[in-house]
């Protein structure tokens, strides 16, 4: 449905911008606009006829008049006159806006390293080529969009959302108020580790934006090393918490007693889970963030340093809310055991990931 315009030239420009051809630089041809009663009513018939006659006398359009000049059925304009029509209306031609946006995005892409963000901007460029102007790239929103993605591109670990927002967007609540939903939606579309079942908060955690600093709660007789000091976590039979800084700097001692890993997504169940020799219990929140996931993977990689007659550990996933994603493995209660192929150098080992429902103690 054609929008109600204040002037005839506004109506013509609206037609130009909706066209897939007319707005493009160098387009050739003509466009015939049928004038309907609602168009005459919107401007007032006499005012409409006056404006049409004026534009025709100035050479911008050609009109098909009825009964002398007492009525009108069509207004015709040439694509070659589009730029002149924009100038008369005091507006920037769509071709100029599209070109300026494309140049800005191309400069932005040069600064981006993460593939999923580059893929997003590639999609933006395709949209611009098709004549679509993304709202997030308007002059009012572009600076925030560019600064936000530049900031996300530089993140190598989890940060508080509000700390990120203050550093890159000029205010601690700007991200939450203006960008959070769109950024989560873009990440969901272009970042291949994001799953459709993830919540907005879980998606943001995957791109290192968190409500709180990343941490991992665990209990078991795991041996870790920090600053060349070996620590036996069995000294903490009721569990301990490793914060984001510790997770980045901790290493896993190769020789381990751990034979089984259990991930638990419910905090109450984790807290009541008893200490068990040879078992590592991890509180996952349902999804492992990249930092927490990296910790688990580093433990698995440590098997490269162990003699090859070890027993492959089992990973037990306690699924309580219907779905869980672990290191790219997508598991749900009804899917049965998932087989995880873990590559260790030239050898390939299979780890059985067993799914347990809420009655996991049975």
C-alpha cells in the first residue's frame, strides 16, 4: 500500500525507492505511476493537479490529463531525471546513500578478524547491493554498530556486559538498551557454534559477553597446576570455583585419577552431589561458555602425554531442561548415548557420552 505523502514529488521518490531498478545510478527507462483517488484525496485534488502541472512545466514529469486539465490518470518520469527529482525535494539519492554505506562497511570489514562478524558484514553488503538499507547502519545507529562489533572482535575472554558497554559504547547500559537483542540475533544467524535452543544470555556468553565474570564450579580429585604449583582439588571435597582469570592460566596435570566426568546444569543438584574418587563433577549452567569449554578440552588434550594403555573416561551428562551442548556435541534426553570422536595425534579414540535424566542416581 502506497504511503500518504505530503507532496507529489514525495510520492514519486517513494516509488523510486521501492523499485529494484529506478534508484540505481545509470538506470535507463521510464516509470508510469497510476494516480488513484486516494492519492488525490491525500493531497487535495486541486493541490495535486497544481503540483503535477508545475513539475511538468519544469520538465521533471509528463502527465496524462483527463478532460482538459481537470483530472489526471498517470504521471510518468524518466529514470534519467531521478537525481534531479531528489535535488528538487532536498533529499539524498538512494544510490548515494547505498554507496556511502557500502564504503563504510568495507572499511569496517578491514578491521575485523572473527569470521562470523565478517560473514555478517558480507550479508550486509549483499543487502545493500539489493537496495536494502539496514536500520543498524543509518547515520543514527552506525557508530554504535561499528564500535560494538569492533569491541566484540577484540574480546578473547569473558567480560561483564556493562564493562564492555562502558569501554566501547560510552555508557554502561547502552549495550543492553540499544544493541543486545540485535547482536544476539546476528550472532545466532552467523556464528556456527550458536544453537537454536540457546537463550539470549547463552548466545551472548558464547561471544564473551556475560552477566557476570566467567567461572567454573567443580568438585573431584582433579590435579591442576597454577604458576608451577600443583594443586589437588580433592582438598576441597565440597567443591571449588575457578574464576575467569584462573581458567585462562591454569593447566591440567597429565597424570590423573579421573575416570569419569559428570556435568550438572542445576546448581542445587551440583551442590548435593557427593565427592567421589575418580569422578570430576562440573556445574555447566546448561551450556559451557568458551572459557569453561576450553578448560574441559585442555583436560582431554592432556591425555596425549599419558601412556596409551589408559582407560577412556566416560562423560555423563545430566540433562534436566531438555537440551545440552558440550564442545559442539548436541544432546537431548531422548537421543540416546552420543558417541564423541576425540582425535589424539594420529590416534582416534571414541568417548561415550551417556545421557542421564533427572533421576541420574538410579
